[in-house]
């Protein structure tokens, strides 16, 4: 089980992909749309969300989104380069 390094108990160190997925989960995007925006499979998104939950110690995606809102300083801010939303087409 992967645990994330915590610096000063305030900042979780995430990979660039984890940060991108977390930002999109926080914005309430479904897995299918996250996968499309990031150019990965839906399965990859599910695995990343699962790893984030395990690493932070959360039970599910909803708790992960709430945690992201409650700890904005903990998320390593990285630009999210995405495809256009399939709904915008």
C-alpha cells in the first residue's frame, strides 16, 4: 500500500497525474470524462483514484473530493492539460 509523503503535515506530495486526477475529481467530473480529458483509459483513472484514497487514508471517491476541498494547500498545484470536454462538442 502506497502512502504519500507529507511535508510539514500540510502538503501531500502527489505525482503529476495524481494531482491532475484529484483536481478533476474535486471539480466533480465523472471517471469517463477525466479519462477523456487526460487521454488515458477509464481504468487508469479508477486505479489512480483508488491509490489516492489508500495513500491518504480515505474510504471512497466522495471522501477524496471532500478532502481535496478541505485541504487545498495540500494539493501540489500543477497545470492540467486536457482535451475538450465531450459535452462541449
